[in-house]
């Protein structure tokens, strides 16, 4: 059970000098543990991974391990530069992470065989179970059941972080490979993912409202579906506001307004306008649990 449930895909706080704000990251980890998360997905897209240096990514992994020694930790080590991915994979092993994960190598339209060999080499560097990060909308790599089976039939692979609304493929993967983990990736569709067999979720809005998703899962497992739907609707009303602004920039502003000096996203991301900050103050902050 330690690998099932709710995992926060951690954001990265920056100080005014554009350095990782280590004190606030520790504060964020503690706050999420108080919301009931099982563990953390560290260094993923939500963390602005591809805008961080290899050293910054490794340091974030260290900080989370220090602050959450009993939590289940998944290190996203993905990079289009495989040397970076293998370096971070080895660091995850040294820090006793539970799993490593990676988005498929992107941009150059690699063949499936090239992608498969990338995953095998990164996993070998980590000597830890690998979680495939399936995010076709951003990576441009769309794998069906037959491609996923190449990983799920391999004992070295723990499962999939499944960020797609193709729930048929999700269900088929979970049905055929029942012993493998499948994490729902789209927060606004979490209840849908549970209905199709997901073992839990990994999400960005969990940073400030993980308790809502902990409750959705609990209600679903108890068969209280109508109540779970109401909580999902409440979360989705908040997510709709985030989408109007820009999800990651808005999420950081939410945390700022909750009392964490979170800073802004790295450029070329923009930051919320004054009007957008007011919208967050009235339409989101009163409906999430404070520090």
C-alpha cells in the first residue's frame, strides 16, 4: 500500500534571486504531509524540471528526502540529455528513493525502440523500479497498450504515471497488468481514473489541496460515489480558475497567498496580473486549507 494513494507533484519555490528557496520547499513538504499525502513526485514537469540545472534537481531530491524520511518518494529524472537522466537516477538510488520516473525523450521524434532503450538504460543506472511517465500532450509520444506492455511486462518497471484522458487505454493496461501501478495524472479527472482502475494520483494542485483528493479516494473506495463527485466538482471549480490564469503560475500565487514565500515561475513563464491575483484571493484561497 505504500506506493498507492495520493502523491503531490511538487512545485519549486524560488527566492527573489531566482534560487531554489530551500526553506519554503521544506515548508511545502511539511504542509502536504499534514494534508494526508502518501508521498511525493519530485522533480517532474510541475517542478519546472527542464528549467532547473542538474545540480538544482539533485539538491531538491536531497531536501525532500531529508524533510520526508518516512514518505514514499518518486524521483522524476527525465531529460532529453540521457547523461542528465542517468546522473539523477544514480542520485535517487543514493538517497534511497522508492522509484524513479521519466517522461519519454521528446522533440526529436525518437522511434519507440530508441525510447525503450532510453528507459532501460536509465533504470539500470538507478537500480530502482521505473515508473513510465506517459504525457502525450506535452511529450508528443503517445503509447498504446502494446507499447506500454513492453514496459509493464518487465519486472524492472513498477507501472505508469498516466497523464492522458484516454481512459480506455488506462483500463486495458490495469486489467492486463493488474499487479502494476497506474497513477492518474489529470487532477480534474481523478475520479474518472479511479473508476478505470487507477491506484491513486500524482497531481500539481495537490500542492495546496491534496486533502480534497485524499477525500475523493476515500469516498470512492467506500462506494460513496455521489459524495466523491461533489468533492471532485469542488476541486474542478478551482482548477477552472487556475486554467484561466495559467496553471503553474496560479498555483504558485495560491501558495504565496497561503503564507509561503513561493516566488514566481522561471521565465519565459509569466506571472499573474493584479486582477488575476484578486481572482485567486476570492475564488480559490477561501476554499483551501491554510497553513
